[in-house]
C-alpha cells in the first residue's frame, strides 16, 4: 500500500530562471507557472490528494521590480477568470490565505468571488497563499487571540492560523533547487516531510510529482515518538498507514 499524503504544500520556485534561460521576460515564466499549476492540481485530484497549498506571492515579493509585481497581480486576476470553470469541473475548492488588505479592491473582489463559486466542491481544497508570510500568519493569529482576550496556547494559536480548517501539510515540496522555507507555513510545517526538486516550477510535471510522492511513501513519520512506540500504537510503521495527525 502506498501512503498518499493528505495535504501537499508547494513553493513553486524557478519561474524567473526558467524564463531567463530562454531569453524571455520573467513574467513569461510566471505564465508558464500557471500552466504547470493547472497540470499539478489535476494530477493531485487524480492521485487522491485532498489538500494542495501553494505559495503564489509572498509578503516579501512586493520588493520585486514594480512591473513584475503588477504582472503577478494581473496574472492572478486573469487566471481566476480563466481557471475557475476548470476547477469547478474537477471539484476543486479555492481558498486564499494571506493579508488581503494590501490588494486592490478589484483583486479582493475576484478572490471572494472565486471562493464563493467553488465553495461546494469537495474533491480537493486548493489553498493559494497570496501576500502570505509564515511570520505574518503567526502574528495575525496572536493578534486575534489578544483581541478576543483568549490565553495564548499552542492549541488556541493553531486554531487562529489562516489554514486552521485543514490538517497540517504532510509533504512540503520546493522546486528550483533551493533548500529553504522562505517564510512559508512556518507553523504548519513543523512535522512535514521536505522534498526538494531541482526542476524549475514550469518543468514540474506528473513524473516529478510522483517522485516526490514516492519519497514521501518511504518516510517513517514519528511525530516525536520512537519507531517501536508507533508500531505499538498503530500496528504498522507510520509510513505504511498514511496517518496524518497533528502532533499531540
Ligand atoms: C517563484 O519563482 C515564483 C513566484 C514568486 C510566483 C509563483 C506564481 C506562479 C507559479 C503563478 C501562479 C500564481 C498566481 C498568480 C495564481 P521566482 O520568480 O522566484 O523564480 P526565480 O527564483 O527563478 O527567480
């Protein structure tokens, strides 16, 4: 039995380098990145993955050249319009995580519309992290608790985080050859298996996804326990029973 992760998170890195290698503007790499994302979403649906979380625009991406920032905003708006019907057909529910306050009214309205239109879909949840940062997420969760006068505990913080409605990612993939988290899902990735692919995001195809899934299937997830404790609890090594539990 192959353990398929319930929740996969991806840092889609390497669009710029993919374009530069081809003497194209960086935005051409991001456009190709959208195509790669479409292929990846459909592959995840087919493989029975339930949640896919992607890093589409980080809190730090505002510091990029202004034409690239405006290009990414435009691409988001265009992609929403173009992709929602296809997402509907595939049973994909869209959700946006991040600080929406700095986005234009038009983009904010587009995000809310896409979320509402896909709210009834159940095959896959696609979390698009846009103007998102892991530190922002922890800070916003803490602020919520302070505003409500609640005690700051791990459980309370966990419930106030922007992805509290899904289990933590089982597998976190980063493409493009770098081996760092870059402020993505700092809280939620505490026990995620990490897989790094040298492929640039536009080249990340079904075979590359399957390579990441095969890597995941070989991992024993101990959540701080020993191997023998796990076998005693579940009767099987964790990597064989596909458990996706939050650490106690
Ligand atoms: C990182 O590559 C990628 C991004 C900052 C943007 C990712 C966006 C997409 C894949 C398009 C889908 C997004 C939307 C708008 C729905 P990079 O530019 O840092 O690449 P580099 O490291 O080669 O420069």
